[in-house]
C-alpha cells in the first residue's frame, strides 16, 4: 500500500508521501536514543506538564483533526471529534495518575527481614524507545493509548502508522512537538510495513506494541521473540453480544445497533455475533433489524451521517466476500447484504441469520457493518457459542439474573465482560484480549507498567 491519503467516500487520492530512506531512519533512531537518555531522568511533574499541554492542544484541534481523520479513513465526523476528545481526556488522566501508578512498592517488612534485607523496594524504570505499529481505524486513539503512558513512564515513542492515514500520523508528531517535548521524544516514521523488521531488530529499540491484524501481530511477535524484546499485541475480535431472557430487550436492541456500526463497523471491540435466547429472539430481531434499517449511510463529513464508507476498497471487497459466502451457504439476510450504488467504498448495514459453522463468517472477523444473529435455547448453549471463536477480546451480556452474571464472568473467554451495556475502553481500566486477540494490556496501571523494567532493589541489613 502506498503512503497516501485516499478519500474512501469517493476513491480520490488527495496526497502521497515518500517513504523515509535508510539514512533518515538511522538519524531518527539515533535521535530517539539521545532523547530517551534525557527524558528518562525528568521528573513526573515535568512529564505531566508536557502531557497536559499536549492534551490541551488536542482539545483545541478537535474540529481540524476530526476532519482529517474522516477524510483519510471515513469515520463519521462526529465520531472523529469524539475520538479526539477521548484522547485528550486519557492524556490528562495519565498526566494526573502516572506518578501514583509507578510509585515504588515496598514488600512486607517480614519478607524483607526473611531475605536478610533491611529494606526491599520494587521500582518501575523505563525501557527506552518503543516502536508502535498502529492501525487506521482509530488513528488517534490507538496511538495515544500507547503514547500517553509510555511518555509518562519515561520512554520515548517511534510510530509506524498505517499507510492510509499519513496526515494523522504527522499531526501526532507535530502535536507533541508543539507541546514542548524535546526532539526525539515522539517521532512518526513514514515507512512501509517492509521496514518494520529492521527497525525492530535495531538494538536501540527496546520493545514494540502493535494493534492490527493477526498476520501483522504474528510477524512482529516473531521478530521481537527472536530479538528477545517485549511486545504487547491487540489483534482482532469477534465479540459476542449475548441477550438472555431476563434482559431489557428494547434497550439491548437499541444498544446493539451502536455496538455493531460504531466506526462504520470497523472496530475490534465492536459487537459482531448477536447470541439471543429463544424466548426473546423474535422481539430482539425485530427491533434490531428496524434500528439497522433506520441508519443513515452517506457522506461522513455530514453531521447527520450514521455510517460512512469502509476505509479501503479491499476492506469492502473482503466484507462482501464473507456475506456472499454465508448467503450462498444458506444464511438469511434480514437487512442490507449489498453495496450501495455510486462512488465510495460503502456497504449497507447488514444482519445475517441462520448462521452455520461451515460459513466463513462464523469464524472470521467481519470488519464492517455486518452482524450475525444466532438463536440459543439456554445458558449453556449461549456460553458455548460465545466461546466458539478463535478470538477473545471483549464481550457483552444482557441479563438481570445474578447467577447468569457469575457464570459468564467465570466462563467467557475474553479480556472483558460488559453487562447491560456495550464494550468501551477507558483509561482507568485495563484493555486487551486472550486467544488470537493478542496478549498484554493497555490502559490503567497495567498498561503503563507493560513497558517498564520492574526492578527489585535490595538493601542488606
């Protein structure tokens, strides 16, 4: 993929960029190493001052950067502005809480004494330059949820962003520069995916984080493993949205629409498989279908648009293949199931029922506004179907039965379980998955400690 801004609403190429050459990459790696040697010694107060300043600038830039994101990857502009606001909130949160989250820990005095020590501390120290390989679907948020904790911990960042959001990637580097960060603390590397291995193998790069596809995660993890470098991976998801018989069906169906089509359906944590108890199946299906049909599909720069285009033509083609495969194998189309006429990479909000295991969409992630609807007879069947996926990012469950709550918390194979509401990320709570959805955690104290050297400091008696 060329490094270019291509408007997915009409397919027009607006701007192209040359990839960095080897000499410039070397210069930037050297700059990152030099910046780290200084930044790691700064106080939490100084780091917080800089991050608060960057957050304030981002807040002021919401309209401008929101429009850039929409033009580059197609999300409705209202959602783009909300993404910028969420990023600023997260930056303020880490600026306020990082010192507490990384405070020295002191084991019990009895344990220190048993070890022959007068005192033992656990200290969190930064690792160094961290390479972030980031996707296009939340082009600000995916980066900030890495960058804010990494910078507050004393690390520096190297961003390899998706090739179709170069203007957003360059904006991020400029944002931190305008906030007053010294040169090299956060740099955008305009390079293709082929350059990632050499950058990651460079001894000056100490760790990597990736959000993206399973193949991309495998590639980065294998190189990092060969170099014995820490990684955090957030990969795909095919999250279940379970509705049990005790649920508030009307509210569940209304939420289901948003949970499926947020970000034009292109979200790893979007609900994708809707698993509904037979007692409420018909009522839920009717309301869910009506809600999906009522969505306005159109120009993402219009304030009233609910669903814009998919980010790339290939992404739309891949989604269409999944739907066509299911229909050919007997799936029932309750709404949508086709691409609208006209320019742009749009796909109609779609619900497929009568899904069977041999259909590709039963196991593969549908990255777009397509929902699969299943009927189940009881709790056991709901749990089994929810877990019948190679992914395990998050999950949604609608129930008022406390025994069912306990069962889902115990048995769902996912990094999160959200009851009576849709999955959402928050800086205060850990985020990540299991199985082929990756490993490690972002956000909260868990996220900021991922790229720290957890050091035991032992003092003799």
